[in-house]
C-alpha cells in the first residue's frame, strides 16, 4: 500500500512533477529566454495556440470578419506552449502571466496589449460593436455567463482534464472530485439551454464563443477522450447548442487557426 503523503512544513518544488506539460511547470513567473515576437502587417497580432482558450479568440475574429469588419484582420502567430515559447521575453512583455492567448492591437497610435481570453473577447466586442449587447439585462446576462466560464473551466481543464488524461498515474480521488464538478457544470448549461437557444438568451454572443470550445467540445467527444466516461449523451440541449455553433462557417475557420493536432483537414 502506498504511504499517505504528509506535506512538509515548507514546500519545495520537485525535480519533475511528471505527466504531460511537466517540463514547463515552474513556481516562478518571468521570461526564461530572450526572443522577440514576430509582427505582421494586419491591425491585430494574435499570439496563441489552438487550445480551447485560444479557439475562443480566433472564432471571435473570424465572426467579425464574416460581418465585414476589415479592421479585424489579424496575423496569427503560433506559440508552442509545450516548448516553452510562452516564456520568451517578447511574450512575457504582452502577457506577464505567460498564458495564451495574447493579442496586440496595432491599429492606433500606440500598441495596446490585451491578455486573458475573456478580456480579449470583451475588447474586440466593444471595439467593433458586435456580439455583446450594448446595455440592459442582455448585456449583464452575457457577462454573467462569460465570467461563469472563466471561473468554471479551470476545474474542467486543470482539474478533470489533468487528472483524467495528463497526470502520470490515474488516481481515483481527484478524478471523482473533478468528474463530479464537470458534470455539475454541464448540468448548469443543460438547464439554461433547455430554456434558451444560446447561453445568454436568444442572441449569439461572446458568452457562447467562450463556453463552446470547452463544453461544446466535451459533449461532442472532442476533449480528453472522456465522452463515454462522463456520459455526455445525457446533455441533449448542450449537444443541440454545440452542434449548431460547430456548423457556423466562422467557427469552422476559427478552429483551424494555430491548430497543431487533429485531422489534417481541420
């Protein structure tokens, strides 16, 4: 029987935490190496990867372009997080937290850095006047669900996804703990989408763009190969919503940007 872990009085980082992404885990911030970021010719410069958080922003940009907003043209630069590119001096300059996605708006007299996916979505929605109601209850409800996603998804990715798919060994307690929370969150969405076409109401908004890559991917069996384990067939309203959004041309295009895994045609 494995001896129970007894935390020391003072924690010190292990030589390796094991599992996927262990090579880039560290207890301090700041750059590890000097490297400038590339800059292209378009107004917006996006530095990202086609993860669920990265896909939120590329979907938004493609939706804006589909509406005819030429100012939403962007250069998408691949940040290979498994190789530590997010710790370059150039990337840390635009996101001190070293997480993708990060964006620089170079359309004005001075560059504007924007980091955190939710912040980028709000910034773009307000800049172009799209996918965010201008006032009233609809605007508040959109923010309610946007921030629900920002607070909830770490339990899905850093919790369930890590222990179910990426940890060096399968442990029942954390898998049970985070599977329970993931299913609770799916049920929150199921109840909301039983009453509304989209998450924040009858209008497609940045809340859908934020939530879909995580929870839409989950019920469509595209995250962590965990669809059967989590019985995602139970969430029929979430699946209806997820499939509708997946069929949008801008979403299809946005999912392909900075994507390094999956089927070649995607």
